[in-house]
C-alpha cells in the first residue's frame, strides 16, 4: 500500500499495525496454554506512541522525494518549513555526510577486496576438509556463530552510539561519524553503495579469516579434523559479522528487496524492519543488535545496556549519548 497517499491519521494507523508483531496462528487447544507466556513475551519495549513520536517514518520517503509545492498539503508544507528533525534535510546529517573522505573510501575498498578473497579461500578450505559426520557440528557452529555475531554487533553498535565523539582523532571521523549520521538520517544507508555499507564490517572480519586461513595452512590434517567445529564456528561467525551492515541496510529498505531477503526478514532469520524500528526511537538507547536481533529482547529485559552505561557513567563521569544528542540538535 502506498502510505504516502494516505492522510496522516490513516498512515499512522497503518504504521501502528506495522509496528506491532503479526498475531501468531494458534490452535484452540494451545491458545489458552500459551496465552500467558505470549502476553509476557510480547510486552512491548516501546509503545506505538513512542515509536510514532520519536522516530522517522521510513516507510514514508520523509521528503526524500520533494513534491512541487502546489501539490503539498498545508500540513506537509508547514512541516517542510520547520528545521528537519530527521532525514536528508537535517543540517547535522548533511554536515556528517560531507565528512566521508577519499581516504576512508580507500580503506573500505581495500578491506572489501581482501575480505572477499579470504572468504573464498576459507570456504574452499572448509569444504575440502568437510566430512559428512561433521554436519551436526556445523549446525551447532552456525547457531553459535550467528549468536556471537549478533552480540558483537550489539556491543560495537552500543559502544559507537553511546560513547566517544566525531571530534576524536582518526576514530571520530572514520568510524563514529556513520553512527551519528545514521540516527539523524536513517535512510542514508539505503543510498550508500556496497563498499560504503560494508567496508567497516569486512574490516572486522579480516583478522578472523586471516587467522583461520593461517591455521589451515600450518596445521596437520589430523589437527584440522580435531579443530573442525571451531574452524566452522569462526568461519560462519566472520561471515555473519561481514554481512551485518548489509542486513542492517535491508532493514531500512522499504522498496525493491528481493523475495528471499523478505522471506528471511519475515521469518526473523535476519533483522526484520519492524524489529529494528525500536532502536530508531530517540534517544536510541536499546535494541543495538543488528545481525539477527535475536538477543535484543533478552538483553533489554535484563537491562544489559542500561546497567553497563550506569557503571561507566559512575566510574568515568561521562554521560551516555552526549555526542549523539549534540548532533541531533544541529537542525539549523
Ligand atoms: Zn544506533
Ligand atoms: Zn538502523
């Protein structure tokens, strides 16, 4: 459905429906038995109202497509005259986008090409040493690989969102800048090409893939077989780490996704769009995991991130998200 053509109230109703989980199809016999646990498990982390008031409508092009002014409604025209709260018209987002440098682009290009070469090399080595009796090990390794990558994505994302500043030498402009830009212009990621989207994640996967290839070339066949489960785990974990920002990009893409990506999102095998919207509610303090998002709900329920932040704030005196908040205010 074209949400842009709907009046604001209908659009909000539609969005509210999208923000809620789809009801599960339950047999009458099982309904009452699991009703309590379902109610408990579906306790919302953010209410519909919080999502609507404190995040950008990404399924609306949010002025990415500016209509000629005579076709705009009075309400839309007034909103365009105000300093943008989110999106590509946000002054802070425009300033951050300009800080993407040629040097950074070169680093991303190098990382992507070396990483893809190592992925192909390791895949060949993993397949060469595969024995059918190892299949259960590979399945377990895949699950732990995904969980590790999901937790790692959350930890890195939380660290970059919450601490540090774009003004920090080297790290600030090159590695923290994209996180700041992403909060005030979430759809900018959908306009980034493969290199800009994936360069940094491929860089993180590089040392793991490098070490893995080294092991294959320096160990005996017997040792390789003995450590096969660990090698499969490291390989799959590094693949999921490398793919994380591509998966993240898909979670912000509302048009033209291939059917197989939609299938993976709809079955929550990779990060679903509705699920990731919860992170994009200001002040962006929860749901940091962006590979599959499987760990978001349990980590929120045990107050993992807020506890870590309280400990760090107490011991260092630094306020969480101070730099993120500063950039969000640069509307004019
Ligand atoms: Zn974030
Ligand atoms: Zn995002």
